[in-house]
C-alpha cells in the first residue's frame, strides 16, 4: 500500500483524546509532518498534561509518520511528561509508518509498544 492510498483510506490528519480506565489516550491519525500537525500535536499533548492526567498513552498506530518531526515531537512530549511526573507510553507500529520514530531509536529510550493492550494495564 502506498502512502497516498493509506492517506485516502484514513482521511486527513486529526487528533483526539479519550479515556480508558485511568489512562488518557492521545490518538493521532493521518499524515504526521512538520508544520500545523506538529504544532497541534504539541498543543494537544500540553493540554492533556496540564489537565492533571497522571497516565498518558500516545497512540501513533494510525498516523503516517511522514517526516522526522515525529521524533522531535515525541521526545519533547516525553520529557515534559516526565518532568511533571506523568507516566507516558507510546504506541507505534514497526515498519514503514513507524520508520522515523524507530530510525531515531526512540523505542530504546521511550516506553514503546506495538499495541494498546500491551501499553496499558486495565
């Protein structure tokens, strides 16, 4: 499946927040690139951290990580969360979609899972 086919199938980029047990899930869908998506992701993550959430999962399984902005955004959000004492985990699929995340070696420094049920304990 090409990137364009993937994008057509899943629609434009958007972000949503939901709760599951005592976890707040920040889910990103669509093409994650520098510019507006990068900025909105950081704003959404900051808002979630400021809301008092103590356990956060960032779900990137349905996002096309199209450039290296995901690596800088993930690192920034992870460090902000740790400074506030928030437990944070990332869900990233290996392979093409998770390429930039994995190329940066983030799975070695940030708690990274391939599925939601592995990242949270219900």
